[in-house]
């Protein structure tokens, strides 16, 4: 499936760039680009909710006992917290040492398409408000969570339902077999959805190239370089070290076995759409299907190392552009809120933009800054999605080795 996907995506990006260069701002092309982008995102949104729900549910009912669930669940959450903390610490360190966008002065006036941003979640910026908002997303009606694509709510409901089924149903229950079969059908649908990626890329590249503000190019390039460099450092040094020390997987082996899902992540910018390929890679790494079925879908929801790192650095960058002075305490606050905001971010392209609003609110950065990020958000999204996917696979290796799950 993914053998021809990456070159197809590159070709689609070239088509979008050529169209934007030859026919910038053409009304019918702008409408077509918006249509392609909407089709792309709509198809992914269509498949994400059932994919996450049945993947987590299937992973839980595969466990033979609640004791296994407690052990694998504890190890999984601990791994996610530790690796996200590594990513945030790395980003915090790098942004203090390297901030090349400060070579140019802050923007005195920033033109945006709208002066009103739509807020998602709470407008309060206290830690308690963030926690309340998080709990409000978790404990909701399951049908409402599915309809509104509330990923955190979907995961919570699937865990609760899966735990109930695990305690009530016998191991040979037909219900359990049905859940596994439905999950396999959803995986097949997800693999088909990936092929919509090139259509979306044409629209996204055309919009991004047409709307570029040349006055920001230099600073945006510097910001992008810092984000990409830091994310690659996390992928090349931190995560392979964890796999080697915690899972006895050599870096070369890890790179070889995870190449395909990373390519799909780069192509689709969707950790959810990458799940079918990630499951195959986990099997190649010797991870049990039980561990993979639990860790990977949960990781595509709450293990967002690259997303948290991006949101933190982006907030520091936007604060400078708007002439806001963030002290050390405010900077640490940005990264802590980025960690919270990354939890439950949809595993679809640009899914972190909702959490980005929460980060900006925490330190009083104008929400219009999100429109600036959208100029370079697409290529950066591919890099951070790759980091998220690699982090999930490393987690599978480490957790499977220590959880003793059959």
C-alpha cells in the first residue's frame, strides 16, 4: 500500500506548488483547493472515531485478566508521561539556546484573515480550568463523543466498556470474536482512506503557497528549522536510546523495522491513518498482538511527543512576533500546558491546532497567531506526526518486554 504512496504525495505537492505559482489566487482554483482539502480531512474524520474506539476495545478484551490490564495500563501511561516530558525538556532547552527568529525585529502589524478566532474548550487559563476541561472531554455520552470526534471521550468510553466486557464475558465469547473481526474491517477501511492523501495535499499546498506573506518567510523558516531539528533530535537520539535500554532493540534494527510507518506518517500527517502499518511494524519488532492492540491506538490519542514539542516552541515564537516578553516561569508554563493540550489531540492532519489555542490562551498570546502558523504547519505536521508514531512503536517494544503479556 505505502510503496507508491510517498512518491504520489510528492507529485501532488509539486502539482499544488506549480498551480499556485502559475495561477495565484485564481477563484476557481481556490475553491477547488478548499474542496480537495475538505474531502481529505472529512474522509480521515470519518474513519478516526470507529478506528480508535474498536482498536482500544479490541486491545482490552484480548487481555486474559484484569491484572494484565492494570499492569500494561500502568506501564503505558508511565511511558507516555516520561517520553513527553523528555520531548518538552528538550524543546525548552533548545528554544532557550537557539531562537534565530530574533535576528529580525517583531512584527509591528500582522495582517490576518480574521480578528476573531473560534475558541475550543474553556477560555480560562488557570491550571484548574485546564484539568476541568480535560475531565469534561473524558466523561461524556459515548454517542456524543463519536459524533463530535471527541477523541479523549471515545478512548475513555472504549476503556470503560472494554473493562466491563473483560470482567463479564468468558474468554471464548462470540462477542469478543466479533469485536476483533469488526476491528480488522475498520483497519482495512483506514488503509483505503490513506489514498485520499494526495488529493488533500494538492489543495493544501496550493492554499499555503497562494496565501504566503513574504515578510514572514525568513522568521517562519528559522522557526521551522528549530522545530524540525529538535524533533529529529528526539527521534534520532532520545527514542532509539529508550528502545535500546528499555526494550533491547538496537537503533539500526529499530530504524529498519519502523521505516514504513514513518513514511506513511510523513505522507498522511495522521497517526490514526498510520495505525494499520504501525501494527505490522510492531509485529516485525516482536511485539505481541495484545500489547500492540492496546498501546498503539491509545498512543495515537495521548502520546504526542512531537505535538507537545511543536506547540511549546510555536508559542515562544509567536510571543516574540507579537512583542510579548515571556519570562522563564511563563516559558515553563507554556510547555506544561502544551503537554496537557496534546492529550486527546485528534490523530488527523492539523489536529493539534485546537490544542494550540489552549496554549496561546495560557500566556495571553493573540489567537490570530494560529493563522501565521498555518503557513508552515503542514510540513511541520508531517515531522511531528512521525515522532508521535515512532514514540508509539518504541512504547510497544518497551511495554511488551516488561508487561509480560501473552
